[in-house]
C-alpha cells in the first residue's frame, strides 16, 4: 500500500461543545488541520443550531475534506425552558455520548473509514472512553487561557482547600491560589462556579467539568488556543511536566498575522466605512460576545457614560437587549456612534481608529484584541472571565477591570479616561503591542506555534 493510500484512509472526527464560542474555535482548528492534511478525511460534529447560525454568520471557508454532521441537542420536544442559562448545557451533556455516537456511526458508514483520531473540546470528557473503545487516539482542545486548564487539572485540590470558603465574599474569597504552580496571582473569587460551586448546587455541567483533571492524562496530546510565549514560566513548566504533548498552536479564531482589511464598502454592517471617518485610536468598541450580556441597569449606566463622554463608539448589541438603553439613546447618539446588532469584530479591532475594547473577557475576544493591539476595559461575567480579567489587568497590564466589576456611570467614565487619555493608557498600548509581537513571532514559520502545529499534524498522521 502506498503512503498516500494509507493517508487517504485516515479519518479524524472533530467533536464540538456547541456553546459560547467553543464551536467556532474548534471549527477553526479543524479547518487549519484539514488544509495541512488534505489527504485525511475530517468529520465535524455539532448541533444544528450551532452549524446553521454560527457558520453562516462567520462565512467559514470550510475545506472540502471536512464533512459536517448534525448531532441532537438533547432538548425534548415541546420542552419549556426554565430560564437558567446552564439548562441547555445540561440537556446537551445528558444526551452525550449517544448523540455523537450516532453521528460517528453515520460518518463511518458514509466514508467507509474507521475513525483513527478524536479531536474534541476538552469539556467532552466522555471522549477518553469513546476513543479507547474505538482504538483511536484522543486529542482534546482547551479554548481558554492555560490558567483555566490548570484550574481544571487541580479541581480536586482546589475543592479540598477552598470549598469551606463558600460564598463568604469578605474573607476567604480574597485568598490566593499560591499552592498551585502558576496560579498564585489568582484569587478564590476568580474561580468559576463550576470549579467551586458556591451559590448553586452541582449541575451536570459542573460535574462533567470536575472530571477533566482525571481524564486528560489519557490524551495523546492537548491543543491550546494559545501561544507558549504568553505563559508565566511556572505555569508552563508545571503543565508541560504533566502533559509533555501540550501543543500551543496560536489563536484559532483570529487570522495571524491579521490580513489587511477588505475594502470598507464590502462590509455590509457599515462599521468599517464609519470607522474610516474617525481619527486614529479614538473609538471605543463595545461587545459582550454571543453568550454574555450585562444586567439591564448596567447597560443603562454604560450607555449614559458613553453619551456623556462624547467619545465615538461602535456598540454591537443584540436587539433583545436594546430596550435596556436609556430612552432616546439611539437617536441622540446617531452621530456620535454606531449601534449594530452584530459587528465583524476582528475587522473592527484591526481598524486604526479603534482605541479601546469594552469586553466581558471571553478568551477569544481577548486574544483578538491582543492580535490587533487594542487595550481593554473589562467587565467579567461568568466562567473563565474573572481569571482572564486578572491576567489582562495584573499580569499583562493591557487593560483595566471596571471599578467594582460592575458598570456604573462614573466607573466607566474613569476607565475610558484612563485608557484613552492617560499616561497609563499609553503604557497599556505599548505593552499590548509587545504581546502582539510575541504572538506574531510564535506563528512565523519557525516560531513555537508553527512548530507545535506541525507536531500536531504529525501526531494525527501517525495515529
Ligand atoms: C451546516 O450548515 C451548512 C451551511 O448552512 C449546510 O450547507 C450544511 O448542510 C449543514 N450541515 C448539516 C449537517 O446540516
Ligand atoms: C474554563 O473556561 C470555561 C469556558 O471556556 C468555563 O466554563 C470554566 O468554568 C472555566 N474554568 C475555570 C476553572 O475557570
């Protein structure tokens, strides 16, 4: 059998966790892999909602050696949602692995190839067993910062040390995680509810996440949506000592280096043409991603601050939340700024007029800000946002958290003044440019991210 023939028989199944921007990140990885290994067959699995809404909005150029398959989302027919955000996640996880198994069986039938390798979101902990049953290798992807991976690896220890701290905001919540290599700057209060259930009982989601630490040692390699150069050394050394095949392949939702912006009139949202008319680094860009939204009164306070500041803005705000804006805000500010239901974020951040990004600190948003050298104002909301906010402000020094971690009119005005006007803001800009340079170096042909990606491709070809 010739080499190309045996490569053609390789079949990689890519399993998405279809919430937040996890699915976009792993699709980004699948596309990159499929281009690097054109003779390998890739099958991509996600729920219909994620396939239809996200992939068409982001106009992915999906290579033709990837086939997509829908899997069931676990929501019973005629189900009435309770309004608890984690409910969809719980229903989905309860349908695993059966829903994915059905999809995999179909893909194996259609392609006539057994699956050699499972590339999955790290949250899909069942994949360790599934891969073993299929005699395939398992390669999980962590979409967040490596501090998040570490918190999952050390979940048992964290729970033993800190579960007594509970919801006590004034005392133990300010303790730091000194005992865990690389996490010493983190405070107990930065840990997500899934790691340290405080206010709520354990959910199926938090239970699943608590298993990550015990299944990861069964993986063949771990892919990080990150660059080696951005780690604190103790964190890198600790993770690498446990997982020698920890592969930092760069930011997966952001083209690196960012390509030049397309002609402004090709952007149908009008954001680029509007930005063309503003002066350099003068615009505040506001967006809280696909899954997060601050409470109504905070949105109102944010809008009041923006209006009073008279700073030009682009605000990507889903129509469902518009009713929280102060009365008449869209009309009064229609010269000052641009309110859109969706903005092409990477392009807005890449435009020379954008000066600061008001963000919830989702990993991909922060990575896109770094790639484009834009400092941030942070309002963390859930999950990994608090840890990321602390890294942005205290470790990298490329942004500020809003005072008290909630939007107030005075707090927002102060943060805007700091980042856009102040000497401190100038320093943040310098530092984020330096981070951007590190990232660009990592993705250059001989850089660490390119090397790790090559190793990943080889690992897959050898599986
Ligand atoms: C996913 O969405 C794309 C684009 O809308 C569509 O062409 C494709 O058939 C969908 N895949 C499945 C499995 O439904
Ligand atoms: C890690 O990040 C995910 C979001 O990607 C979040 O749901 C989870 O709670 C985070 N874990 C920790 C320990 O913060």
